């Protein structure tokens, strides 16, 4: 079982308290009315699905209820770092994690 550190509660809790919210750091077109159909489809449906570090949104549904960002390695399933929504991506040093 994964232990995920909620950046708001500042504790590592079991993954059953959380819900995955998809890819993080998606950039919404500035003016959706001017976006082409292809740009809008890319924004709504296309995701990177990388092998390795992946920025994701998670929600602490059985805790504080807040959304936050998480960098998770999709190969090892290791949580590298979590940070509050709206804050810059933290600098990752070896040993950071859940
Ligand atoms: Zn929390």
C-alpha cells in the first residue's frame, strides 16, 4: 500500500484515503473560443502517460478534501514529492517523498 503525504495535512496517509485526479499541470487554452477543434480535443482528452516521473493531481477525499499535485514514478509507483495546488513544482532532491 502506498503512503501519500498530503501537503495540507502534512502527514503521510494510506492511499485508500485519496483519489487520483488525472494528469497535473495541464495548460488550458487561454481563449477556448479561439482554440481549434484539434487544440480543444488535445486539451480535453490527450494525456502523456509517460513511463517514469509523472505529475498527477490527487485529492485527499477522506481527509481534508483538498486537491494537490504529486510527482509519481509510474515504473516503481514511488511518490517522489507532493505539493499544494497553485504552488510551483518543488525542487526534487534525493530522499524526498511520501
Ligand atoms: Zn489532507
